[in-house]
């Protein structure tokens, strides 16, 4: 089984449409990273979160895998 990493985000929602819950406006900030990314609807929010998860393993070295034997010791 592959290694599992945990990412932490701060999601700020500034506006949402009361008639269509898929329309919301806000920003996503990954804890420990610089900057943030804006989104204008639920699909864009999902894209931001998925693109953050597609980082190279070099970027992930700062986080220990959750199922790593050494991390459990």
C-alpha cells in the first residue's frame, strides 16, 4: 500500500449563494506554505485542493507519512 500524507488547510469562505450551495467564494491556504489560492465555486475549491495534493515527493519530505513504521516508533 502507498504512503499516506496528511495536509492541513485553512479555507476561508467569504460569500455563498443562498439558492445554489455550489457557488461560494473564498481562498485556500496550505498551512506551512506561502500564499493562498482563490476559488469561485465548489468545483474550483476541489481543483485547488487536488492540485495541492499533486506536489512532488520532494515537497512532501517535510511531512512524515502516517503509516511509516519509523513514524510509529
